[in-house]
């Protein structure tokens, strides 16, 4: 294989990686706990927090804070899992590149 063919293949691979990463960044992931739903972009930017206020009593603030943590962490875990699934084929076992 000549150097030009290798460079062309490397450019295609880079473009494919950037396309996959952009799709992940633009996707909305949802995390839920019993009273809280959180929506997070693939960039880990929180776009929406919904609280089921009908089920909430005033004394439940600490529990609500914990539920928000759980929902955000679940959404972030989904982002990490999809990023690893889609980008892992490019990194070949080198975690943490994305």
C-alpha cells in the first residue's frame, strides 16, 4: 500500500469518527429516577429537568436532590456507553479518547 492510499484511508477514518461524535453530541439522552427526569445532550449539557411535583411533599427536598443526582448520572452513563460503543471501533481499546 502506498503512502497516498494510507493517508486517504486515515482521512476517511477521521471523517467517520467526527461524524459519529457529532451524532452523539447532538443526541438527547434521558435519565430517570422516581420523581425526576433529566434530559442531557451528548456533550453532557443538561437541557431539561422535570420534577413530578404532584408526588412531592415539602419535606422531600433532600430526597429530590438525590433523585436529580441519580437521573443525571444515569443520563451521563448512557452517553458514555453510546460513545464507547460507537467510537470504540476507532480507538481499538484505548479508552478515554472521547
